[in-house]
C-alpha cells in the first residue's frame, strides 16, 4: 500500500457525501497561516495555480492515519470568546511569531465538533484534524493555538475529552458594546437559523433583533461563565487588552521576553483589516444603543457579564488581574483604535462582506 503523504497539505473542509464523511485538502506548502481567519488563508491558497489544477479528497479516516504517520503539535492553548471582544487581536499578535501556528475559527473543526458522528470516531477525527494543522511546515514551530467560533463554547467539554491538559481562556466584553456591533453587522450566530443548533438556542419566541441578539448574547456569556467555573478557564476582559499580552496572557501562552516584544508589533495594525486606520468606537457604540437595546441587554446579559467580571478580578474592588500596558493600553491612540476595530466584525458576518 502506498504510504500516505500529505506534507504541505491542510484540511479545509469536512463534509458528508452519500452518508460518508470526506475531507478536502488544500496545498499550503510552507506558507504560514498569518491571515486573521482560517477561511482567509484558504481563499488565498485556492488562488494559487497549483490548487486550481490539483485537489485532494480523502475519507475522514485519513485524518487519524496522517496523525499516526506524521504526528503534529498538540494544541498548547484554546481561545474561546463572546465575539467582537479582542480574540482576533490576540490571535494576530501570536501569528507574528514563527514559533506559533495559529488557526482561527476553522470551519472543519466546527463541523466536527457539532457533527453527529459516533463519539469515538469524532474524537479520532478531531485529534487528527488538529494534528494536521499542527504539522511543522517551517520547522520552527513549537506551539499550536486554536481559536474557536463564539458558539463553540458549548462544545468545550468535548474538546477537553480530546485534550484534557490544554489550557483555555474565555474573552468577553461589555454586552451592550457587543450587541451594538451585531446590530450593525450581525455575526452568523446572531441570525436566526444561520448556524443550526447550538448552546445559544433557548427555543423561545423573540420580539425583534434587539431581543434576539441580547438573549443569544446572554446565553453565550452564561455558557462562558459556567465553563470557566467548571473547567478552570481563564476569564479575560476586553479592557485588559492588549496590555495583558505583556503580563498574565504572556505567561498563559508561554511567551519569553523576546516574544513578548515581538507580539506587540501587531498592535500597530488593525487586527482584521490591516490597511485601515484605528478609531476607537466604544463610546460611539454606547451612544448608538437604543433604549430598547439597553433594556434587553440589562435583562438578558448583564448578570453573566458582571459575574465574569468578578471571575476576572483579583479582589473585590473591580481591579482586573491584568491592567493594560502603559505604552499600548486601550486608552492610547493605537491601543484604543485597534481594540475597537478588532471587535467590529466577527469571523463570519451576515450578509458576507463583499
């Protein structure tokens, strides 16, 4: 039998055909995943002439077979988040390091986590998928960081079955600011029926977009709070960024002194749209919020947010465990603008951006 060789190839889609799960692969060679989202990296790779001519498709079992043949890095950290709250900023800061592979919101991972596969088969597939992403394609890679979709907080127990020792964090932000962002450009999970069944569902009728978004956001924050308490996740408030990357998050991600300096080179760029300049928008969002939205957010999302704040603080004064670094804190022109715009769009918006 011919030896399985998928060097330079990454799985970009898992799907069912006639009841059988399949994997589509794309050639990346040694090109790092430096784009804000995995889907962006895939789009760039698919433009290569080679990928327009040659494609590879395998059964799902190839993920486990490839892991056996060529074990990749195991995940060193998982990033969960409430959406529009700085997760892209963190992933882009880490993506500047040649030592780090950063996979941001991979559709194949979401598909497997929420699939109806038998538990044992699903576990093998998930472990094989992340092993494929963790291949040392440059040779300098030491860590694999996985950022999940916002709604995947509901699948954290499953992910911990696969990787029980991998640390994880949950990023969150004032729910009113998140809600305004989704009213401007809703993420997929804030459009009824768009993502299918998830932990965000409550099966209750809703009265307009404000009610729907506030309720979904409340359930998202509540799920993050519950998982942090049960599984020891690190709750991180948006207001700590980017300074925490020089403090407790640097420790969390295992950054040395040189790497701590390198990651802050990304703070001069918009996390999702590097060509744009930075304009702080937290105050604008608060002014934009309608009375109805404020009422719905207070009703559905304020309590879990306040509880997460308590989880993040080191004492009862409201002081966060990590304060923004003075040179690039959230109130500096660069820090404030980057953080604000990093939260404008989720990984997937609806309607999609042109």
